[in-house]
C-alpha cells in the first residue's frame, strides 16, 4: 500500500458510522448526482422519463400500432377469483402514479397527467367452449387477440389485464402495457405486487409490499435535472468518443432488404443443455465477468461468423435504477447500451470474451445514460426504417423464483405472450430459471427466413459449448457475400430532392414553423433538420407547428423528409390534394401489374380470371351468405374497381358492382363459373361474383359456393383473405375494412422514381439466353406432371434449395439460367402508412426476372450463390413492373426491347388452400384457372412450381410440348429431385447441438408448468 493510500485509510478509520455514511453519500452524489427526493409542487403533472420520451416518439412514428407494446403472461392452475384479482389490480394501480397517467401534449411537448379515477383495465373472456384437445389453440388465439390491441396513450388505462378462462381450473392472464410505461424488470415487480395483493385479499390480511419513497414522476424530474447539468455533458462526450468510427450498419445475414417499416416478428425458442449451461457459467466466473457479458460474447462470436465483421456493436439493456429510491417502482427504467467489441483476426472464444469484457467495462460508468442522449451525442443519420445505432440486442435475465408463485388454491407461473412484433432486426434473449437456461431469437419476418434463424440458433448453442469447453479453438467464418449495391426506391430517402416550385406563401409558412421549432433566424431548403440542431423531440414540435399552420402531416413525414425543401414539397403537395377534393370518387392510376395485364395482348382482359369452389360443411342460409358476401365487398371495395381506358391513358375508380346469384340445385360449378366470367366487365367494375349452388333435397349433397374474380382485382394471397372474411361475416363477426386499398397503393407507388434500379433490372434481362429444349412433338395444349421428394423432417423454408436444384437441372440446356418468378408485391411504402398488407385485397403480386448464378462448383456452392441472388433482389421485385409501365417513355422503350425469360419458377412453400382459412365452414372443392396458358403476356416454355405438401417437396412441371421435348423436361425433373434429396440428406446429418431447438410455445408452457411442480415439491 502506498503512503497516500495508507494515510487515507487511517483517516477513514477515525470516522464514526454517521460520518462514513455521509462520505459515501457525497461520493455517490459526485458520480450520480444529488439524491433522489420527492419533487416539489403539484403532483398531478410531471415530465416523461427521458427513455420513456424516446419510446413515446417512436410510438408517434407508428400511431395505432403495437410495435412498442410489451406483454407478459400468468397462468393460474387451480381456483381463480376474478373479483379478488380485479381488486388486486386496482390496488397496484393506486400505488403507482404512472399506472394512472396518460400522455398529454402542450405546444408539441409531451407530459404525463395523473388521473385520480383511472385504474387497471381488467376484462374477462370464456374461451373454454370447444374440443378438449384444442385447448392450446384457443388459448393462443386469446393471447394473440389481446396483444394486437393498440394503446391510446392519452385516454387508455396503461395497465391492461385480460383474463381468459381456458378450461376448468385453468386461467390465462395476458398483461399488456405500452413499452414506454414498463420494462421486463418492472413486470417482475408488478407481478410480485399483483400476486401478493391477490393472496392477501384471499386470506383477509394486509398485503406485504414495500413502501415507495418516490414516484416515477420524481425520478423523471431528477433524471432531467441531472443530464441537463455538467455530468450529462461528460456522459455525452464519452459516448461520442466511444462510438467514433464504429460501423453504421452490421451486414446481418438478411434474406430481404432491411429498408422496410414492417416490424412483424416471430420467436424461435431453444433450451441449452444443463451440463453445458453449468460449464458456461463456470467459464464466466473464471473470467470474472457476468453471465450477461459472457452471453453477449457468445452472440458477438456468432455475428462475427455470420458477417465477417471484427468491429461489432451490440445493444444490451441496462436498468436505470442506480438510485435506491426507485428499486420498487414500476415504469420504463431501462436504457439501451451499445457495447462495442473489436476483435483480432481469426479470434478464439477466449479472445472474443476478453474483447467483450473490455467493451463492457469501458461503459460501466455510463450504463444509465438515456439512449436518446447517446443518439443525440453520436448524431447518426436518421431513418424511419432503421433503429438508430443498433440493429440487434442481447438480453439476459436471471429470473430465479420470480416466474413461479403459490396462492391459496392455485399454482401460478409466468408464460410467454408472443406479441408478433420485433422492434429490432434481431434480438437474442436468454433466461435462467433455477438450473434451466433457455432462450429465443426474436426477429423481423420481413428480413429473415425461418431457416436462417434456425441455422443461427443451432450455431449459437454450439458456440456456447465452444466457449465453455474449447475456448482456444479459432472461430469459423462464413463466406459473406457483399452487400447489395442496389438502392431501394421504396424506402424513404435520407436527403430528398429540393421541392418543386410551389406557392410562395405556403413555402414561407413551412419555413416559419421550421425556424420556430429550431429557434433559428435563417434557414435554406438544403438544411437537414437533424444536422442543424434538430432532435427527435423538436421534430415532434415541428409537426405540431405545421399542423397549427393547417398542414396535414405526421411525425414520420419529418423523419422521412428531413430537409426543409423536401418537407415543404411533401406537405404542400398534400395540401393541394386536400384542397382539390370535391367529394367525388376520384380516378386514380392503375398498378404496374394491372397496366402490364392490359398490355399483355389478351383479346379480352376480363377472361384472365380465377375461380374457387367451396364445399360448405353445414347447410347454408341464403340470406346470411348474401349478406356475408356484401360485407366482404364493403370491407374490400377494390373488388368492384372500374377500369376506364381513355386516349390519354388508363384510370380506375372504386365502383359498387358485383354479382350474387342462387343457382339451381345440382348445377355444374364449371358452368356457373363460365357464366360469372362471361358477365365480367372491367369498364363497369363488375369483376367479382359469388354464387350459391344449393345441395338440394339429397341430404348427402352439400351446398357449394362458387367465387370468381378477375386478376385485375385479386391475387393469390388475396384469395385467402376473401374466403376467410366470407366465413367470418357469415358467422356474424365484423370485418375490418381495408384502411387503404389498391388504388391508394398504386397512386403512392407512382410517385416514386424507379430509374435508380433500371441498370440492375436491365442487366438481369440481358443475361437471358436461348434454351435448347430438344426436339419437340407436333402437339398442342399443355402437359404437366409432378415429382415429389420426402422432406425427412426438414423444417423451414426451402426457397433457396428449390431455385438451386431447378437451375442446376436446366443449366445443361442454356448458357445462363434466368427465370421469371412471382413476388408477393406487398412492399410497404413510406407515403402510405395506413396501408395494411395483411388486409389488402387486389392485384399486388409482381413477376420479375431472377438470374440464378451457378458457380460451376459443388451443389452447396451453388446453393450459397443462389441464396445471395435471392437476398439481393431489391424491393421484393416490385420496381421491375414499375419500370416497364412508368411514365418515362424512354425507360419503357428500353425494357420493351429486352428479351424476357421463357422459364417460370415459383416457390409456393406451405401455402394453405383458401378454404383452410374459413375456420371449418368450408373445404376446397376445386378451382378453375384462366383458360389461356400464356396469360399476362408471358411467352412461357416451362413453368415449375415447388410447394410443400404432407411432408414432401412437390415439383409441378408444366410445359408446352410444341416447344419442349418431354424427355428433356423429365430428365431435368429427375436431376432436380436428386439434388434436393442430397441437400436434405446433408441437413439431416447430426450436428451435435447441445440442447433442443425449435421449441414451440406450447412446449415452453408445459416446461414452466413442470418447473412449478418441482418447486412445490421442494417446499
């Protein structure tokens, strides 16, 4: 010990306990500010917490959605008293100001207002009616219904508890709250209080809950005061230095462009082997680090293997409960901490762990900085489709006994309530419950295929074992394809172009609001809001000021158009549109696919139609069925779109014509469909027809429903929506109308400039080569056959595998394999925020050319190359049709002169028949496609469709015998089947995963029930 330290120790030894406590308090205050106390003044109003404000702003970007809703579940096995439970929920709400508060705004600035009479929102539903073997399905449906309910943060109670009676002695509680009002750690506290109140009220005693020295509003005010002072600037300076030069984007193994606002999510569950978990825990202890940091290191290793990156930033959640007074509060007391890990070349697990520890230690004194403060300090480019600074997170929780409870007459355990949302591109979460370690990957389904996530989960478990048992073994690195050079034209631009000339007075109004929001005296059109002093909260204020000026806009408009010129262009154009509305149903442009259908050379466009025949599983009431069909048309008015062909171009408007008929019993469905189609008239909008063929007096004859629709108003995904809605409406359920339809989508799409992708798509068409199909027969018509390959339990998508094996089968007959394939075409558009792809009925599906670049090497090398080609298709192929039908005559001519593929390949996956969406009301009884083999202008030689049916991959080969030799097609089909068999066999080889992957939610619930039983036995 040095002399200085010895002297200091001697002085400390002379202090009495009170003096020691005072010194400790001064040291804490020096690091974390003054102690937190009850705020002075009125208690009814208080500011948002700084992290809470960040989530509120994100919610404002997506109003009416559940992107930032957090759910939690409790399962009661045994007796349950709803009245007592409701009383307990209200008692918890009375203890916490935040749970009785709503967000108000004043001059664009948010604050929280406490409502004395607001409590918890407790509802009850009995979902026990039904077969005993469908209990889990009914429970899951109940959970899904609750988590999809959005919150109005001003008017709705923020503590929502839905009670579902699943069966006798079995109740599922679904707790949902806005994420800005809670976090995972707060849910633990909430449930302890809730269960304690419930237990105490049942037993007639006082609940034993901790005293709350402060409320959330006190913390929010203290936090703002602290970070407004000199300590706040010290923290911001640290983060500017720590993240200087860090990569702005990590090349995650995306299966689609990340430039999308679609945050629909899924979860993939797994359980780690207990022996490996114990060994890994021991390894973390040897490294003198936490399990959270060790798990972060394992994830960093996975990201390195997947991306090849050696400078990696991963977010980890960090509680902001450094002040003792807030330990028992419920609220959003959480921030995201970027951990930057810099790896050496060819790192080992030991080196990754050391680098991760170094990165975590560096931020140790800055882990409670609000993430918004970090973002403002680093000032990254803003985008409405990308989370700032972070793409992926690692969450690790040791729950202990916090998910298992005992109350009089019942056992209670926590269970998952999947929200169906992923706010991050990908999040890995780990939980420890007693000796069990389980995890999940939550991911955005628009960005990743299930097979990609499965592969990553399996490798993550292997890496955990590698860290525990072989820490000096070098990691492997996949060959990572370069990022796609093609820029999305559907995603909002970072810096929009300068505005078109508009009314001077209007431009001045926009500039006035801009200057007032920023507090500046001058502004020019090229100013970028977030580079001239703008923050997320000031963006809210700017939105408020522009609304006060009479403009129509949302907060998302400011983020999507961050220059003064770009924002003025958008709001002024929208202002002109509103002013021009005259109350009539407007004419709008056609979608690009509709335009191409008109240009396809069909003698009568109305003939390009499809029909489904449904067999009713019960006798149908004629009046109810007609009313249900009308309800479908009302919910999806685009089914009656009228198309007008004029010398100046084609336009469309929503009409009201459709056909309903009751046919004679015993009528032939094909004849009924022919009559329906013959009556189709695009000019009037009569393009949708429903007919009922009664079963007649024969009790064994079922009622049939024949539905026909022209492809101008429907595509494959739309059929499932229409049939499902018909069944719901027949059963008396209300239908959710489309918030925006095909015409609105087409109009928004036509405002975009597709020219930045012209060279990309032209290059794909330039690769088209002639195909030598052998000597064909002198025959007419179309022939088809099927070839099937058993999947042998292979889960997930086979899209890349299907395209690979078909390409290899066709390669001997052409120099390059370029095929036409069909995309869903339901790409989100930045200017059409209210469009819902899950409710959209119309012709959205988009054909596009796909060049399948075979390597000339092994089957697996070809698979990697084809997978890259699929991932690098920009905007889901939607822009290709836009280029071929755009207003630019030169672009149209350029593409009209290029050859198109004569081969069609589509991967259908495990697509369900439309009747399967009818909840048992109907079964499929046949379908009739368009009569012509070459619809929509496709000059096709061979058409291959690959689907998954009954545990088999089924290839349907359809070909024109007048152009293609049968022997050529059958040889190709045999080779494709053999290659797929080889790929599936390679996948089936055991890879020694230390644990269980692909665990279902039902299996996880069973696991928690078993843990609850074990705990009770130990008591």
